[in-house]
């Protein structure tokens, strides 16, 4: 009997052992860590041998860097969006430009030599920018010369990777790995391995209950168990790059107290003679802005109505002169895009303005370039930057005129203007204009207030000037067709009186409004601009703390408006 029991016990024991082994295998498979490697090209979405993984600070970007000739490059459009909008591609000239506070730095595409307007020559060990087909790639070493950016690059194992640090004190959560631990595509033991050379600092991008997404010291991004990460603290990270260029600081010239700037339409050399009559009725006016200069051809030449007598009279009356240069008053009507898109034309335009300043001694230049197309807005801003360099060097006040900021004109880039110019002038009118589909105010209080508030989101109050209208529009509906014409203040008052239009104060616009149907059936509407409506606008400006007021235009006003403007200036 005992002999029969022994085989049975043996068989049962064997089954138990086999079961334990199988259970152990299952447990091992469940709790063990896979050593399978991820396909890194697939993981990072790389489809071309020249592509490189791009991480900016702690963000893995969908966009890719480019690895060419053992150097890292970034697509120009990516640089503009994520790094700095101050890099300028002069497509027509085949150049890449960076303009700082005090100099213009230019390199030919495909070349490593950078020349500055101050005479400095800098040599990179790689091309500053490379053109492949229609795509421009900018050297990261070149970028780091002019910005706060630094970077770490990796090209030894796996696909090339670059991590760019934007600098300027940005803190990230940084921990430490005491030894090499595999990081994985996802949070889980069975997720494929991205890298296992991870000892050292890691940036914690996202911390979950058991796993965290991290960036390793070798430039990979993936997941690791929290138990391995020690001493997480906020740190400011930085990498390497080319030696920084000493760009200097952006400085500005400010007038003492508020600015009261009157635009003075000249229309010809003889128009300067009106200055005595213009000044006679003004009060507290401290800047005259005569429309002297206009683009005359695509080479950057200008027409000029400047005279020494005008300057003498202005100074004798305690006013500075900020000469206006525009792109619309010359009969030749040259292409603004052609001028601004050419480095030689921009330089010639700036040189011509400086020659005029040296001859006549005006204190400032006011840029009134209107209807700038989005397609060449970069060239416009580059012109302002380059002009600002020369103005700064010669202590000339630079002001720039802008529309009331709206989404459709944000390519004028008020933020950049607020950095590089001394003053930004918002033309706070043309809410309704010639060609508008509906009748309405030229500058209602809501429009003015909203324009100032939007501008203040982008421009320091100490640099912002709001321009008010010395005109209104008479709207006529005749035969179902709407038309309008601009009237100076005297002209508006005369029309109202002659046609017996009853005017009533409108709280919504803070203007007197009137309407009337004429004997011939024409329907007139007018939102009048006068001393009371201007007083309401000046009150908004006073409360916002901006730098001052401008007026379009001298000679259009009635004498009583100067009392309310003088009162504003005295506050």
C-alpha cells in the first residue's frame, strides 16, 4: 500500500512545482521591466535623415530642428515664432539680419562672416543661415549670439537632438537620478525603452502618481518611476552656444512732461509760411510735426518741403519739430514694399533723412507709413529698427504712427515698436471713414477708450500718444446711396447752422449728434467733434496715464479746443 502512495505524492508534488514555476513566470512577466527598445525615429516622428529632435525649455516640439554639416539649424519661421521675431530674412538681398539697439548685423546666406554697421566683423565656424529650396535654416550658434538663448546638442547615439533654453530666468523643476535608469515611451514597465543613459539631472515635465515625464541629461524625453527621482527643485537651466555679442541696451528719449504734438499738413514749400498763423491760436503746443518728407522712388529717395525759417519760428515759440516722413504724399506713388524690402533702399532712405536732419536741425522724425501689407510687414519693422539705431546714435527722437490696434493690423507689431521707438502714436480716429458701409462717428468715446486700452497692453504708457481728430464727417444718404465728406470744425459748424440741424448730446459717443432730411430728400447725419467731445477724450487719456496727445490736424480746429487741451496738459 505504501509503495502505491509514493508515486502519487511524487506526481502531485511535481504538478505543484510546475504550477509554481508557471505562476512565477507569469508574475515575472507581469512585474518585470521590458528591455525592448523603441524605434526612436518613429517615437520622435522623424521622417528625414536631416531632421533632429527639438525641445524648447521643457516642451517637445512637433516641429523639428535640422542637423546639417554637424551643426544644428532651425527653420526661419520657427525661429520667428518661438525664439525671436527680430531676425530678418532679406530674401531679395540674400541676407540674414539681426538689428539690436546700436548696430545692424548682416550675413550673406550660406556665409559665416557677420558684418556690423559699426564696423565689427564676426566669424562663425558655420554658415549663419542656409537656404535649401524655399526653406531658410538659421544656425543655432548664430541665434545664440544675439539672444538670451543657449542650447545643448546631442548627436552621438540615436537621432540628433537639441534642447534650446530661452533663458531670462525661466524656472523648471529639476531632479536627480543617482544611476542609469531606463526611461520609457509611456508610464509602465512594459513600455519600450527610449534611453538608459540617464544618470544625472532630469527635468520633470509632468509628475503623476507613480511615473513622471522627464527630459534626461542626454536630451531624451520619456517616463520614469517617481521613486528614482531625488531632490526635485526649481532651477534655471542653461546650455552653451556661441559667444554673446554685446548688443547694449535699448534707450529712449522722453520729453519732460506730456507731449502735445500737432500734425501740420504742408503740401508744398509755400505751406511752411502758414506756421505763424497756425501757432498763433494754439496753447501748450510743444511739438510741431510738419509733413515734409515722402518717398519719391523705390531707391529710398525722398521729396522734401523743409525750410530753416520753419524751424526758427517753431523754436522761437518753444516747440520742437518732429519732421514727418510718409509713403503716400508724393505724386510718384512708389511701391513701399520695393523700398522696404531692399537693404540698399532702406539704407539710402535713412541716410537721406539724416542728411535733412543735419541740414535743418529738427529734433525728431515721425514715421507715417500707412497701408502696410502683412506680406512685407517684416521689412517695415526692419526699417524701423534700422532707423532707430541711427536716431539713437544721434539723439533724434523717433515716433511711429499707427492705426488703432485691431486684429487685422497686428502685423504692425506695437510691442516691438514700443521697445525700439521713443514714442508710439495711435491715430485715434477713422472709426468710420470714407467708404464705410454705415454712417457713424469718426472717433466715439468707446472707440478711443478701447484703442488706448488695447495699445497699453503692448506699449508702455510713458511712450504712448493718442491722436485726436480736428475734423468730422458729414454723411449723406441720397437715392439709397451712402456717401461722406470730411469737414473741418468750422466747416461742420457752418453746415449745421446753415441747415438748421438740431444737435443733441449723445452719451454713447460723447459727441453732439444731429440729423435732417433736406427738401430734395437727402438725409444728413453728423457726429460733431468739438471742444466738449475732445474734453471727454482727454479725460480718458488723463486717466490712462499715457504720454500725451497729438492732433490731426493743425488749421482744422476752432480756437476753443485749445483751452481744454491746455487744461489737460497742465494736469
